[in-house]
């Protein structure tokens, strides 16, 4: 079943703060990331644990934050872009914290998310992103990180191809459409 992403404001004439936009993007990004994790399982890739599934969700979130950052670059000034990305990261860290607390033992899951986000941001910064979307190396990086998160199982050896050839593009298309809708209004 295809994921339906709602990306229009109910009150189209209302003012939106960058925090409001970041909250909407975080909600959409979370739904996309969890849908992609479910999709991988549906494609017969195997998770050994909820920790692996959550690690895959985090990788899709890091990827999406990079997309938002790159797309915002052309339409916002640097200060607004920085505010949007920081607020988005904090909202997603909150989603990670809440969902991880539900699945695992109590602990701090938000700070490690932000720490790894900073690392991934440096890695993705070296990779090209154009008006047509993420480059092959950009998608390959996502595929590599998802494959690493899923472990060495024989069933998962081709997950990098699934992520690079299909899922990464699906994420980009859904998120970029939603982002354009949210920023235009």
C-alpha cells in the first residue's frame, strides 16, 4: 500500500513559523522513514531485532534531513535554513526518543541521534545533490548505511541495491513534493 503524504496546511492563509514548518516536515519524514523500514521487510529483507529496525529508520531520517537542507538552500536565507534544520533535527530527535522509550529500556536516545546526525551531515556534505535530486554516491551512502544497520545476514546482502535503485528515490520524491508544498504556502 502506498503511503499518502498530506502536505497542505488546513488553514492556507495562516502564517507559519519555521518551527511549524519543521514540525510538519518532521511528522512527514517520520512517516516516510517508518514506511521505508516496513517496505524493506516486505521485500523479504530481514531484521534481527527492533534495534536494527530503529537503526534503519534513523538512517532514512538522516538522509531526509540532508534533502531538506539541500532543497532549502535555494529558497531560504542561511539563517532561516539553519533554524529550519535545527528545529527539524530536534523534532526528529524527539520522535526517536519517544519511540525508543516505548520499544527499549529508559535512556537518552535523542542525543546519540543528534551526534550521529552531525557525523552523517559531514559525510553527506561531500556528496553531490542537484536540482534533479541526490547523486548516485548520495544514494549509495544511504544504501551502505542501511545495509550496515541491517547486519551481515545473507538475506540482506542486496539491500543496498533496493535502497539505491528504488527506496532512496521514493523518499526523495515524497519528501521533495511535501517540502515544496509546505514552503510555498
